[in-house]
């Protein structure tokens, strides 16, 4: 809630970073020669990369770059992707549970991501051992490392206990991600000349880490007990401890007189703080209901919907109107794309005894090959967004991406109904060039405007906490979506273990991924501001300005951009 310089008498930066001039930055940027030859083109990627890292370390220092590399390449990249990919094979081969139980375990495991707002409030309000970030990351790192050690060592694990250890692992990733994100965002604000280089570096690390995880999770899960992969997770989880302990995060030590609970800050922002805490309590309460009443899906759904209704109503009461409307749209759009991953994942990977004539994908194909293609296509989605959609209005982008997501879901319908086989297209070819390609690209295009909108909604002076709250709302929307999906999967009689029953899976996909998302379309025009993504939400839109001036929207306005 306050600038680092106001919280401490100590320097926040671990190493002194000299301010750079525009001339120095321009001189360090690598550019092709005016008349480039073959060797210039061949060396361009290498020299451009070298120039990028020189500029990055000049602005932030090599220690901070190392810290971000460990966090976003190893922890959020390789570790987070490994945890996400191993869950399916771990459920089927090790725990031997059905799809609904596996999805319920996933709901419990993902709980920390809905608690990010409270994590931000606690770290801002109480400098643990004199630090707002370092101490929390160290404790979370120890907790996460211990959880993966237990998963690797314990030969007999129940699905509920495994869910708790997965949740502990995700808690480390969520805490470290939020606090590192807040730190680099603050440094970016103080170093405007660095541009978006740190954001590009962070996302690049995440994508490379995801590709690394994808390359080994599938083959290992096919050849061995998936528990072997938790041994890989242990050093990855522990890796964040070393640079943090060495002070590479550049977190300022709080002076003695400012240590202790910042009661004044909590009172001043009590509405935002209360909403953050309430969201965390409901998310954690939902996890506990799932844990203690693991197979009572009606009770789980009832608690989840009640909590979602409560925080949604309070957000309209306590948040600024525009923020509340946009927040509710992003929340409800996540809810309406109902997750039935437990049923779908098990159907795609079921053997011939469970799904005669089905795809029977192995984990190498399902977790590795398709994930690698998906990662590449996610990058393509980002490029397409920047090239074609970044100048559109928020309404039009959300509308188009909703329709595209429904189109992508149709590929699942085609393969589940075996229509691809009827026209002679093998399952692996159809899935690889259908859902595996279109889904991630559309997902990236849909994700980018949500990030842009969220960044424009944050309150001045409360940027980190507001951003964490809005992200937590969206993540809780995914939790509600999964709870609904688990309930309806059971309600329509889908069974993912022998005797298997998937005759209603096609209908389930059609309702959950095609019909229900259409309900969010009218909400786009009711809740999302009619603004270009390049405009401030506080300023009149291009159309409004043109109307006031009595003129038409020119080629640089909405008509030209769209």
C-alpha cells in the first residue's frame, strides 16, 4: 500500500543500479546493418538476445534477473507445469481414482490461487521478520519443498491427503508469484526506460519452463510410477530459497519503528481488505468441505455457490461500480465455461476395455506432444492478439473470443462422436491439428484482454492488492466451474472407471462448452465498458468524443481499428 522508500530506512536495491540515458539504451540495442548479409541474418537472433539481456541487467541488476529466472523459469515454469501435467497420470496409475475424484482433488489443490488477495494484504500489512516479501517466500518455499518430499516418499497416499499436499505445493507457487510480481512491477514503475522488457522476460521464462516440463512428464508417466516426478519437483521447489535468502529480490528491510501490524492501513482500506479476506475464507472453506465431504458433490456445490453469491454481491457494494461490473463479468464467464476435465481427460486416455474404439491416448502424446504444440500455439495467440486485436474495443474482443472458444469446443464434440473416424481422420491427427492447436491459441487471445482490463481497473496506490483480488476472483470462478462440472458429471451418469459409461459425455460437452458460454455474450454489452483497449477507462471513448464534436469516427478511431 506504500512505496518501499517510505517503509524503510534501508536501500531496497541489493546492488546499486546507475540510471541509464536514452542514448545509452539506444546504443546498446542491436540492429541489423543497413545492407545485411547472410551472416548478419544468421547471427541476428544471438546478438538480439545478447542485447536484450545486457539492457535487462543494466536496468535491474544481474542479481534481480537471476531471481526472476529462478522464479519464472524453474518455479512457475517447470514446477507449476509439472504439477499440472502429472495429476492425471497420478490419479489413474497411482491413486486409481475416477475422474470426478481427480477433478475434486484439483479443486482443492488450486485453492491458493483464489487466496492471492489475502496473501497480498498480509504481506503488505505485516513485515514478517522485517521483510514484506522475503520472509513469506522463504516460508512458502519450505512448505512447498516439504509437500513434494512427502508425496515422493509416501508409498500409500489417499486422494484427500494427496490433494492437501498438492495444495501446499501450489501455495508456494502462488505466494512467490504474487510477491515477485509485485516487486518487479514496482521496479518497472521506478524505471520507465526499461519498457516492457521485464514482462517479456518473465512470460518468456514461463513458456520455456512449460515446454521443458512437457518434454519429460508424459514419457516418465508412461514408463514409471508418476510419483517419480515428485523427486524432480523437490529441487525445483527449493530453488527459490537460495536467491531469496541472498537478497536477490531487492526487498527492503523495514525499519524497527515501522515493524508490526499496520493497523492504520487496514482501517483505511477496510472494504478492500475485508473482501480479500472473505474471498480467501470462502475458497479455503470450499477446500475443507471438499476434503471432509469428498464424495458429497451436492454439498460441495451448495457451499461454493453460496460463497460465490456472497462475494459477488459484496463486490458490487464495496468496489467502484465499473470495477465491480468488469470483475463480475470475468468471474461469471469463467463459471459459465463449466469444467468437465475429469470426464474428458479420462475418456481421451481410457483403454479399449473402458472405451472400445476410443482414442486411448498415452501420456507421452496427451501430456507431451499436445502440450508442446499447445505452448507454441499459445505464443501464436499472443502474436495474433498484438497484431489484430490489440486496438479493438474490450466488448468486441470478449465477444469474439467467446464465440471462438465455443468453436474450439466443437472439435471435442466431433472426436467424442467419432465423426473424424467416419471421414478417415485418425484421432491423433485430428486432435493435434484441432483442439491442441486451436484451443491454446484462442485461450491466449481470450486471456490477454482480461489482463489488460484488470490492469486498467486497479486503484491508484492499491495496485498490487487490487490486482491480486481481481485475479483471485477469476481463479475462484474456475473453482466454481469445476464444482458445477463435478456435480453434473455425476448427475448425468458418466462413469470413468469400470464399468465405464460415457454415452452422455457428448451431451455434457455440448451443454457445458457450447450452450452455457453463450449466456455470457449479452453480459459483455451490459458489464464491459465500451472502450478501446488503448484508451483509459476514465476518459471518454473515441465514439463519445466524436459524438460530442459532431463528427464521425475517423480511420484512427473505432471504425478504423475494428
